[in-house]
C-alpha cells in the first residue's frame, strides 16, 4: 500500500501560490488587449498591434478568440501591404503615361493632324453676316489609342493648327508637380459625394514650353494641354481651363 506522507505547511502554501500564479489571466485586461490590438490595426501601426497581441496571449484564456485575433492581424497587414503596392504601381503607371503624353504633345504640336492617321473634322463654322468661311474654318479631332486603356486626343482649328487642346484621362489624381510643371493658378471644383477637388493651371517647360496644362486632384479627371489661341476659338472651355 502507498503511504501518504504528511504535508508541511510551507509545502502547502507553495502549492497554493503556484496555482494562483497559473491563474493570473485577467478577462478585463484580455478585452483591453484585444481592443487595443484592433485599434492599432485600424491606424496601420502593426508593430504596436503585435505588441498588444502578445499581451492578449498573456491575459486571455479563449484559444478561439486568440486565433481570430491572429488572423485579423495577418489579414489586415496583408491587405494594407497589397493596397500600398497597388498605389505605388498606379503612381508609376500614371507618371509613365503622362511622360508619354507630353512627349506626344511635343512631337505633334507643330502639326496636330499627324496625331492620327484619320482626323475627324466638323463642318465649317458658320460665318458672321457678310464674312466668308473657308473650308478649313472648323475644328478637327485626332485620336491615338495607347495600349488597351488610354487615349490621347487633340482638338485643333484646321485653319490655325496652333490653336489646339490635347487631352488624356490617366485614371488618377494629378497635380502640376506630376507633370514637372509650375503652378500658375489653383481653385476648387465640385467632386463626387458633395466634396471639392483642387484644380490647377500649370506652366509647362522643356519641349512643351509655352503651353499650359490643367489638371485635377480627382480620380478619372482629364488632363488638358492647350494654347491660349485655342481658347479664343473655343471660348466655352474658358470656365474649365481658366477657372473663376
């Protein structure tokens, strides 16, 4: 038979304290750790989120809740990383497109008709009473497809090809700095959701020197590059290209 040895008071106290030491997890601190982890994730501070996740492991008893917390940390960080990579890729794609666009403008500005193999022209503009109208007194539009997603378009006065407006839509917000240009003027325009977006007039340099660009800080806004003589021919565009 097994005999039970007497247990000393000191041994009993040590045993009880050991049990208490294993029961230090605190439900209130557990909830706080989980909440703070999620708050850190919401602001993208993953280092802080991981610190509080470790604290949650020390305070929480529920393995299921801890597993869900781990998944939320991993999924949120992966989603934000993917978003940042997509934004960087879009930024690079936009910069490459606008460089190509400005090169296209500088190469064809002397004769915009060469921007397309088949420009489309309007009928001659009506003449004022007693004035004559030439067959080239009209707007023409030339379009160049760029890949599968983008177009470069130029609208020009056939009798005065120096009166032109080039347009493309990069699908991203653009400012003067993106074009390597200086700001001439800035104003606000209505945007989606009742908000406002900034619009800028930019003075271009280099091969595009002497031309003006108008860009907007809104996604899917058009980028325009034009001459002042174009506005004289098409004054309906003044509110967009000159602003208030």
